[in-house]
C-alpha cells in the first residue's frame, strides 16, 4: 500500500500532487535567475559597445546562456583571464591565437574552440576577426560592466 508522503521513483507524493526531486543549481549562476523569454533579435539592432580601439562587442542574454558577437582588429590582445563560465568560441571570419594550458591554439574561420570553466586563457587577433562567443551561465561581469581587463586591452 502506498501512503501519502512516500517516495516513489524520483517523485514525492504529497496529497494528490507530485513534486520533482531537488534540481541541482550550477555554481556561478545567480540564485534568482531571470525568467526565460522568447527573443528574436537582429544583431544590427543591438547597440555595439566599443571596449577599446581594437575591440567591439554586442551580446544577447537568455536565462542560462549568453551569445556575444565580437569584432577584433588585427593585433587586439585580450589579456589572460578566467571565468566560471563555460565558453564556446566560433570564428566566423579571421583568426585568433589562444594561449591555454601552456599551448598555443590558432582558431581560424569556420573553426570552434570550447573552453571549460575556470581555465586561464589569453587571446590575440592575428587578423581582423568576427567571433561569436557563447557562455553558460551568462557573464555577469559583462552585464554589470565589471570587465576592465577588456576595456584596457591593448595590442601587440
């Protein structure tokens, strides 16, 4: 006989209602996440942010993900940094050289690089580059404009 409040295969019966077991919250996520909403956006409608003379970005934020379109002029340097976010970098046009874990990795047009959370990395644009970066969770430092390392970035 199954009574009220007895656990059965991943659910807990409470009266006549069933609840899912506790869902794990990813570290680095805000404790109160924003509501997920449907968005349809043209990149040209997103205000560009000129971070320094060689780096411009636009980004769109969902509840658990952020997509950024970066324009890097040849010679632009993004100093070594790390973040709690997993990153996927897709080079649309151009080439970027990354220094990660003691290795140099060149990512060219049409190639993708995945960077795990908390992995230090540095980047230099080998040529004018259009880059699409995806982060999960969204970059709070970018949203709050606490990204001075990008605003002071220089060239080589």
